[in-house]
C-alpha cells in the first residue's frame, strides 16, 4: 500500500493526504479534483488534483520512536 502525498505549495514539504492505495487503483478513480486537505506544514487549506499526487511506499515512511 502506498501513502498518497502532495507537495505543499508554500513550504515545499510533502504532506500526507490521508489516502493510501496503489497507483493503479488511484488512477482508476472516476474523480480528478480531490477533497481539500488542511496542511500541517503551513496550516492552510490545499485543493489538489489527481495529477498532483505522489506515492510513498509504507517502508519509506520514517518510523516514530
């Protein structure tokens, strides 16, 4: 399973969208405009589209100590 992230336009940091799925399933979704997310990096609301999505594998996510 891949976490779906977008790049914060203000800080440039990658931000988790709250979605996780494989790229093929994501590509098959019938919508292009995704629900906006509240960005933890800049505290603003970001609207994003499927084309903005980046995929992060679970094993690439740093583990919390």
